[in-house]
C-alpha cells in the first residue's frame, strides 16, 4: 500500500503557493480539501441574553480571526462604537494584523503573543488592571478560562459564534488513504456524517493536542500527530510521513516534545 489520496478537512488554499500543492507534486499524491465544520453566528438577540456590556471592558482578547469578525459584527449590529482606547490582545501576530480590516492599526494599542494562549497570558499579566472581554466559540477550549483564572485576571467570556458539523453526505464514502484533522469538531463531524466509519488501513493525521485527544477518545488510531520537533506545521509533518510511508510501507511516529 502507498499513499495516493489525501483528504484535508479544511477549505482549499487560495494561494497557488500553498505547501499542500508542493507536497502533492513532489510525492505524486492527490490532495482534496473539504471543510468538515463551519461557523454559524450567535444572533444578537441571543447575545443579549448573556447580559454582557462590551463597553464595560477595556481590553479584548482574540484567539482567532473568526473571533475578530464576530466581535465587530455584534458591535455593529448593536450599534456600539468601540472606543479608540480599547486595547487588543491577540495570540499571534497574524491575528493582530487582521485587525486592520476593522480599525486603524497604527493608532490602537495592540499586543500579541507567539501563537499559543499560554504565551499570551504572560503579556496579559502585565496588564492586570484591565477588564478583558474574550470572544469565543460556543465550543471553546476550557484551558482559556482556566489560565485566565489562574493568573487572577478579570475577564468575561462572550460566546459569539458556534462551530457545527458540515453536511458531507455527497462524499458517500471516505475513499482516502489519509484523513487530516485540525480540531475536535472535525472528529465529531466525521463520526456524525459517517457513523459506521471503520478506520482499517486509513491513516489519521491530527494537529494540536486537543485534536489528538479527540481522535483517541473516539476510539480511532492516531498515525500522525503534529506538530513534531522537526516539523512544526502539518504540511511539513505530512511530507515527512508520506516520504517514509511510500518508501517503506510504513512510517514511524516521531516523538513529540
């Protein structure tokens, strides 16, 4: 058996320079893209039931670009003018730069971490006097409020959107050698759409600790867990895995650190 067909549970990259296309060409494999999940907004009337006043907060914590979109959507729908004094704290620089879609970046107080929420907490700790608003999905990571509480930070969780399983009925069956997942929600969607799914020789790859945990809790075999010490991205880890598997008929999982 060799890896010939891969399904990535995300939207197809818009850039022709995506590493996925390079992997497909180098390894002579076909890579398809299909989102297993999609985001639905929490309607304004339902947000009001949370009894949250956005203007009671002096800082907003963003963990994703989706959270940014829905924060400003709700503010606009409620006709709230977010003051220039509002501080923004983002888990990564790329998320921080996305704020330019809604605000004049250079005129605002914006801070960002190195990519993980734990790194951002170190930045937040220097702003202990702020009252933080944290826009999240209905299915957010429990680690976020736990870390904020541990550091004695004043915060409010605002549920602004939800992640739901997409309808994959048109796929009929998952005739792929590798399935690639990036969130626990993707695993839930797999089981919802294909309740009789049997893994057999299908290789499952996951990115992130929570996704890996969801794979194992679902009783599935996890063959590739990224990131790896020498492959910080899923594409790098996948490339290494394919090369070894297609050469030897198997691939040994590289130990994580």
